[in-house]
C-alpha cells in the first residue's frame, strides 16, 4: 500500500476548506473558463472553426484519463456494453453527477444524469439566457464527439455507436448517454460518419 499523499488533497487541506467547497470552486472556475474559451474562439474564428477546435479540446479531455480509468476500474481488455457503462458512470461521477443506468444489455447501454453542475454553474455565473446562447451552439455535437473519441480509443468504433441525445442545458429533463451496437443504430448514424 502506498504511503504517498495525494498532492491535490494536501493543497485543499492547506486552504482550510472542505473537499466539497474546493470542488464547487473548481467546477465554477472550469465552467467560466470553458465559456470564455468558446466565446473567444467564436469571436476570433467564427462558429464553424470555433466548434471544430472546441470539440477537439473536449475529445482530448475525454481521453486524458481513459488509461487511468481502464486500469483503476479493472476493465482494460474487457470492453463490452457493461464495462462501457461502468466507464461512462465513472466519467460522470468524477464531476459529481448522479448517473442512473436505465437500460443495459449486450447491445445497448443507456445512462441518465439528473443534475449537471456545469449547467447549474453556467446559469449562476452568466445568467440563464447567456448560458443558453452558449450551449445551444455546440453542446449536443461536442458531447457526442466526446463519447465517440472514447469509443475510437477503445478500438470499438466499428462496433459501437455513441452519442448524448438529451442535454439538460438544451431543455431536456436529463442528460442521456447512449451506446448501441452499430447494427442496431444504422438508421441513426449520419452519412458523414
């Protein structure tokens, strides 16, 4: 057993704040930076190039912890719908989002997230109208690209289609993540994939 202390936890302890308070501050800071990043890109480059760059950044974020998660969850080399669900839940739980599996079998995994701290903080920091304006421009496509990047990295691109077909920030009651075997999702896959 390692006796090494987590440097992030040590830093939080030195501030005298709780882990929960530090997490709230981190989420708010990340939300503000993300919004400003998008707004700056769009203003400087226009919507289409901004979205391309923004999506690539989120793809890199998606892949940044993938190897660590595969190892820590003990699922490396054993990728199926159940383990994809475990992985998806771990990503959402890492940012303190409740994740409920609503359907899972060998062909499909659907998970729902009932609260999104990103969206809640967007509204607090920028007001609901400005927050809506930002997310409606690219949230759906960006989140779908996020999951597709993970599926590609897992070597399952030819087998599994991934998307997020509901987003709280776009007016849905939940965020919904969908993974389907491609033979079941053919009619849903755009021609340009």
